[in-house]
C-alpha cells in the first residue's frame, strides 16, 4: 500500500506526488510555467498603482513642500488615505527613484509573505524541504489577493506579518512580549486595531496595553512631525470614504460593498450597515472567545481577520490576504475539500464578471462571492481543540496504569509488648529500607508509649509518574 503523506503537516492524505527529486523538480517547473501563463493572461495586472500613490505623496511632501493629503495621482482622483504615521514610515522612499522604490517594495512583500507562511505552516512545510516551499509559492502566486497585493505595491502583507508576529509570540509562550506588531499595524492602517479587541477578549491585558500604547505613541510621533496633516486626517479625511473609492465598486468585498451594490444607483442605508456590522461583531466575539478558551490562537487571529474584512467600510480584493490564517486552520483540521474549493474560487477573479452590472440574482451572488466566503468562514471555521485530539487524550489517559499502592509502614513494637512475627519483621524491615535514612530506620524502640514508634512513609502519590507528567505537560494534539 502506498504510504500516506501528511502534506503541510496537518491532514493525512494520499496525494499522487512524485517521490524522486527529479520528478519533484519537473512538477515544480510545470507549475511555474502554468502560473506564468495564468498570470500573464487571466488577471489584470495593476502596474504598481498604489505604490505610485505612496511614492508621489512622499515625493511631494519631502521635496516640493506639498501636503500629504493634497497629492493626487495625475489623471485620477486618488491620493493618500492612510494615517500620517504611514506616510512617516514611508519617508525613506524620498531618497530613491520610483523604480528602486518598486524593487524594494517587491522585496519587502516577498519577505513579509515568507514570514506569514513560516508562522502559519512553516515548521510543517520544513519536513518537505525545498519541494514543500516551492509548492506553497506556486499556490500563493495564483491566489488573487496575494497577486493583487504584489502588483498594486500594497502594504497588506507587511501588516499581516506584523500582526502574525504577535500570534507567534502568544502561541509559543512568549505572550509577555506580544502587542508591538499589532500596535504598529494599527498605526499604519486602522483596520488591524480590531486585533486589540481580540486581545481584550482573550484577557491578555498586558499585550492589549502594549498594542494600544505602541499605536498611540506612533500616532503621537506623526502628530509631532506633521501636525497639520494629522489634524486634517482625524477631522476630515478619515470620514470621507469618497477619497478611497466608490462603495459599490465590485472590488469592495465588505458588507458595505454588498449593500452599496444592492442600492445602486442610490446610497446604501447606514442603519442597515451598522446593524449588520453589529451582528458580525457579536458573532466574532462569541466564536473568538471559544477559540482563545481552547488556546487556539491561529483560529482566534483568523476569525478576527475575517471580521475586519466584513465590517470595514471598504475591503478591496487585495485586502483579503487576511483570509490566509483561515486556510491554515482548514488544513490543520483536515478540511481539504473545503479549503480547495474556496481557494479555487479566490483564484478565479470571478467577481469581475459583474464589473459593469451587478443587478439580478446572479449579480447578487456572483459579484459578492468573496464576501460570502468570508462570512461563511466566520460562521463555520472550526475552532478549539479537534475532536480527534480529545478522543486521543482520553484514550491515552485510560491506558495509563495507576501507580502501585504503597505498603502500610510497620509499627515497631514497644517495650513490654509481644514481639512481631517473622513476617511482620520482614515487612517492617523492607518499609524501613524504602523510607531511607530520613525515616529513622536505625531508631530503637522507645520505652515511652507516647513516643514516635513508626517510620516516616513515602509521600503518597495519586498517580504514576507517567500520568503526572502527562497531566502537567500533555503531548501536542
């Protein structure tokens, strides 16, 4: 029988993968060719549009005395939309040309994606060496939110890597250091601030305080460096969604985007959106509380990323890189079929079929396909300890043998009392040897009838050493 492989370290499946290095190399080369053809023919490449916005803003601010939120890409109505700290963190772009900035942006995104993969599935992929990482790279290259992040020159993967650094700290017992990544991400873009709420739900007060403090300090630094820009952003630009784009645009895969497409050519109801967002937040709080109660940090972060995408007024397709932790959870919980179907849909750019007209039932379903995926994952993503792990723990606990009962110590005879039998003497002698010198085995019988005449017994044990160590340090599920 062909040996079953545990791909990416989670489910035990039997894929028909080549076993030789030559076969693996040919498979990877074939996948690279397929990815190249697909990328060149199917998706729309974005020509680094967002990075051009960042670069033009920084260039105008640093070299031409312009203001951060006044710059618009020539021929468009699009300008900088992030908090002032984001512009401050991008100031090094003022030292290089546009093409160098694009190259550095690509390298940073590659590094961030590598960090995300390593945190989510890296130790398991490592078992397969270069082959496992090559397969993961090919799969991610087809994933529309990832390829859009690269071709737009966006910062989503950098923010995800910052947030997941706190996931790594919490899941590896280094929670006292957590919070910095979430705080920095929230200062660059407001959406990751919801992860501070997740820390509060988990009662990680220190991490939540660190994240809040880091975000506040970064925002304060930006206000000190650029006070006018900070005042304009927090009082005007933050509330002007027209600066970001049209709510009904098909790329907006948030709850607000669904309502905006339903209401076109009118405006969506703010009350309906607020109600829907509140329901989603309540659902998130309930499911995330279950996840953190079971120390399932990956699921907790995944649920929070899903919720951020749903309740944000605008969630462009490239923002859906926040779904990557959900796929890690599905793989870990052996939901390969579900993960495969959702992945395939998110690779197809299917929502763009309704770019011109999202009316009708087909438009309602198809143009919002990514929103339905996000909502479905929030509702049904498995959280907590897998049932199979619980059954294994119970089975192992039952299989643990109880410790042998300690023999009752023999009582030495007092003076004037009948001497012990030969058997009693043997038992008393054995107990005394087991107790050791501290038990006073060499002690002579006391003539005082109230004096101590019994050796000290071993400390009672409720279970064997194996059972005790298992309870204190259970094996990983």
